[in-house]
């Protein structure tokens, strides 16, 4: 295939005026503990408003917003358009939403219904909650809005229990695989369907040819509770845009084209080393804010001698929690943080990666579903306190998050990141806006212009 660059496309784009950063906001899963990141992002958006006006919204400044489970719901709320094509929710609206609706999504039992025996019987008879109120409120808020309509690019992980494989609902994928262009309602219900807590979600979606595709989905936390792992996926999209724009390459973006894209990228760099404003794997141009929902890691409530005696029921319910769920969600989140911390430190770009997480939760604080007024208010305070805590980074030797020397507090770091975003980013949105690209046609075989 010809590798000739079209002269007209080069002439029309120069000189570039878009930003220098690819900006990513990532929000972990964690049920009611979503109140913690809701508090953090409200502060982040307030800083952007101080710098750029009261109408500023997070969707205006991030190339990609990604979220799993409760983080997926927050992602949809921040990026879904209202009738004026502005975000349906401001970041400051998320916490009141949780305070109002969590007690109805996770109704608390009292009296005989709160006994250990009653909890055990319910756990054996199906999910702890029926999910009806969650479905109702999500449908009321998001209605018929579909994935392609989000105001910035989003990535929301789920897991298909029938196919036993992760399903990533992304703005990029739905543009060339039309059956992935699902309603945000279905996506949010799916990514929140935590095993043992909420029922799996089944729905069907038609593609552009009228063929029906079936989904059997559960919580994305079983594969990516910390969804910032999508950074590699985002890098490929960046490369894809440039290959398409400058070389008129008309291949669809999917997993089968990644190898081909690698080869094309190598050839481009060989012919023109200065072609990409962001060189492949140059993570220094990525600005990443990853927000956790808190963990009881330091509580150390389980140990090997204890777990050695457990059977199936113990792994599913022990001491008021679900050890099996706790283990795989926390392990997936920590592995991603560990990997990205190691990578950014090795490439000397660690100052562009901010992970905000509280690993000191204990008791009901660490629950994903104890939605009493007292506990929800306590989680709000934990979020506020987290803003005042020192910036931390994972210790690559012991896996624990430790305060960064001379790193300041999280509040100051968010102020610095806000200033950097205003000055230098976002990159991908800038490219698309400058060229007049329509996100609806990106990845399809037609002329961008």
C-alpha cells in the first residue's frame, strides 16, 4: 500500500495551535465510596472555573474520561449532554446525587433482617440488592443518550459473563463498531453490576446494518477497577488519527488492526522522525489524574491462616464484607497503579501522573453499600480530608502508598494540574477541533474535511 502523504492535508494543518498534553481523568469503582472521588473532582472543576470562567466543565478539558462501576456512572454524568449540548451534571452535582439516591439503591435492613443469618440467606438466594431503583434513576437521568453523544471521549469497562471477556465501551470503538454504540443507561447499569451485590445486566443493541448483538454484562471492576489502564488504548487512538489524517489510511480501528498500525507507525517514523507531535510511547506528554475510592488496605483484616480455613461461603461473606470481591477489585486497581508508577518513574514523567487514594479506611468506611446517612456523611468528610493529605506515590518495593517528599498536598497538586491543563492541553480534542473533525465519523471511511 502506498505510504505517500497527501500534500493538501499537511498544508492545511500547519502550524498547529492545539495543546501539548493528552489529558486523562480516571475514576475507580467502589459503590457508595464514589462520594470520595466526587468530592475530589468537584474541587478540580472549581479550580478550572477560577482560571477559565464559571461555565467550565471537566468534559471541556480532558481528552478522555474513564470510569469503572461507580466511576463509570460518574463518567457518564460528567459527559452526557443536556438540551444545550453542555454536560448534564457539573462535578459539584455528583455528591448530592449520591447522598440522595444511594440509600434507595442500597436499602439497609434493620431488626431481624440485619442479622448474620438473614444476610447469609439473602446471599444464597440471589444478589444482595435487586437494582430496580438504580435502573430507574439512571434511566430518568440519562434517557436515550448513546455513547457517541458524550461531550468528550469516554472509556467504561464491563465484563461479558457469557463470553468471559472484557468489553470496553469507548467513544472510539463505537464509531467503527456500531453495535457498541449502546445507551449510556445500559452501560452504567452494566459496569455497576457487582457480583453478589447487583444483578448482571442483559441487553441487545442493533448495528448500522440492523443486526442484533447481545450483551451479558457485569461490573467492569472484575477486570479493571482502576480504568487508567486504558492509557495504552488511548495511545493507539492517537497514532490512528495521525495515520488516517496524513496518509488516508482507510482501515477500521479494532484489535485486529493493532499489529498493522504498529508496522505503519514504524514506517512513518523511519521516513519522517518528526512526524508525530507525540512520539509513540512518549508518556511525558500525558497528564493523568487517577482518583481512587478508598481502601482498607492498612486495616489488614484478613490473613493466610484465616483464609486457609475458608470455604465458598467464607470467601463470599466474612465479617460483613465479601473477601473475594475485595481481593480482585483491589488487586486490579493496585496493579495498574503499580505499573503506571513504575513506567512514569522510569521515563522521568512521574510529575504528570497524580494518583489520589486513601488506603486507611476501616469498618463501615470501606463498605461499598452501607448507605446510612451517617456513613455517607463520613465518606464526604474522608474526601475533604483527602484533599488536605500529602501527595503520595506507590513504593515500588512494598506496594504501599507513601507521602512524596516535598510533594505538597493533593489540593495543591490539583491546582498545579489545572494550570497545566489550561496552558498546555488537551491535545486530542485540540487536534479534532482545529481540523473540524466530527467524532461521529472518526474511524469511518470518509473524508474528515
